[in-house]
């Protein structure tokens, strides 16, 4: 038995070392570094602190669940696009003011019916936009209620053209760039 082990040991060790090298090449330096690329320095520090706290939990199932929850929370933060600026647009009788805007991706517009006066209804309707944008996502209700607000975030670059579906001379153009 001893001579058989001596014969096979070098081969077993070689296979083990290859497996170890392949595994090490595909695994990040540490599990906590693997998923923090989009985090700020403060968020990375908070995540590390939370993981350390999780590692002190008993039994192992609670420890594992805690680490999973922390990773999920910080992955969501890392993948959340930064919030952009919000521009205000007034909906008036037969006009949007301003009716031409330049935005960056993730900026938003809040349309306000505050100065309509409650007489004539208007809406915001996307006539054309970048490929892949659902026009229904940029369609407000038709109303004359002065307290109405309609807010949309622009996540795709391109030109967006709006019209009031009741007043075709009431138009607006928004250019969104990266």
C-alpha cells in the first residue's frame, strides 16, 4: 500500500495544484471586493463593517443569511444610477414653458398644471422618442386640475418630442445626452 501511495502521490499533488491554480484565477481577491465596484468609499467601508458584524453571528445559517442580505443591499446600491437634475415645466393654456430642454441621462422633468386656471384640459403625450422607449410611459392624464404634477425620468439618450393630444400646436422637444 505504501509503495502504491508513493507512486501515485506526485500525480495526485499535481492535479490538486492545477485545480487550486484554476480556482484561484477565477475567484476575486476577497468576497467583499467582488461586488463593490459602483460603491463610494463610505459605502465600501459600511459594507465591510456590516460583513464583519455578520461573521460574528451564530449559527452558520444566520451568518450566511446576514451576509447574503448585506451583499444584496450593496449590490442594489452599486447598480442604482445616480439621480439627475429635475427640471420644472409649466403646462399653460396652449403652451409648455419652456418648450425646448437639454437634459442629461437620468435627469427628470416635472410638468405642472398650476397655472392652467382649471379651465381647459391639457396632457403630455410622447409623439416620438429613442428606440426602445415605451410611449405609454410618457403619457399623462388629460386634466385641467391645477394641483396636477407629472414627473418622468429620462434614462435613454436621444430626442423626445411631446404634444398635448388636444392642442397639436402645443409642442415640446427634449434632447437627452450622455
